[in-house]
């Protein structure tokens, strides 16, 4: 059985005291669910968040990392540094990283390798832009993003990979992919994984949906057979909304 996961990507929001306040609100609502629950605070607050949540059911994860172990990369953070503050899972390839920080498929392949070499788990994001969908090119774009960054891996590596389909046109826009659009793309993704790595790898792989996921639409999206959870932006900044989404399972 593949895992159901709901992860909150807080992006560049919340200073230290706001992070503490949100964690306090989350802790007040935690109850055992079927889903794995994760939150990704900004890097400066990871250590604090990890300590506040380490005995809870919420895992603290990172939003990004560099591929090098250490060295002259001013401003960057390595896998080992994340692990040293208790982080075991990292989001890689978010469309905001690709668009604003010029992260390429090649760079992401190196980041994925570095995370896996450090025994970390990766939530690997990808998704088409509006123009790609309008021109009917969304499957091609998604297939290339996945192949270019992941298909050099051995099948066994996929036990530490979670995929997150985040159509760029749905991120922060209030416009959500319909449950059918999400299902169609997730089924397509599972098929291309199965074609290269076999059914067992494909069937055990969690594929999350991200893009304006809210309490009002989560249940319907998560009810689709190939949608195994969500990567939540804006709605994850409010504890009530976030847990309403978690409880949609
Ligand atoms: P929103 O939920 O704010 O659309 O963001 C989705 C996202 O980018 C999660 O990584």
C-alpha cells in the first residue's frame, strides 16, 4: 500500500515567532490520521520547528537544498546541514525554484542524487505552465521533467521518492486542477513510471497533487485513485485549514 501524505509548504512565510505560533496551533489539532503529515518551514526555523515537533506525528521537512556536500556556495544549505537539524525529507524542483532561481533538470538530478546519497527522502515537484496545457503539451512537459531528473536512478531509489504534480497555473491562483485533470495526469505519471521501472515501483509510489488545494476541494481530489495526497501552499499557513485538508482522507 502506498502512503498517503499531506505536506504543508510554508514557502517564504513566517518568522521565528510566527513559526512557533503556527506550530502551537498545529499541535493543538494533531490526531492520528491515515496520512503522513509534514510541514516545511523556511530554513532559519527548521531547528526550532524540529524541536517543537519531534515527538509528534508531524514531520519537519525542508523546502530546498544544494547538491554539494559543502564548499564555496554562498547562501546555500547542504543535505548534511539539513540532517544535522533533524530534517530527513526535502522538497526539490518546486516550480518557484525552477522559475525564479533557474533550477534546471540537470541541477535537480544532482540534488536528487545528493539527497538520496544522504539517505534523505525527496518530494520531487514538477508541472506544466498554462501555455503548455492550452497547447495540449502538458503530458510531454511532465514526462520530460520526470525523466530528466529521475530516470537515471535505480528502481530501488524510488522507495525514497515521492512525486508532487503541481500545475504552475494552479499554484497560488485559486484555480485548482479539476479532480479529473489531476487523476488523468497522476495516472499518466504512474504509467510512465511503470513502463520504465515496472508495476511494483509505480504502484508503491505516492503521487501528491499541489495547486490551490483547500478544505473545500481536498476531499474530492484525494478521492481519486491515483492521488495519494497533497502539497499545500497557502492553506497550510492556517492550522484549521491545514487539518481540514489532512482530515479529508
Ligand atoms: P498553493 O496551495 O498556495 O496554490 O501552493 C501550492 C504549492 O506550491 C505547494 O508547494
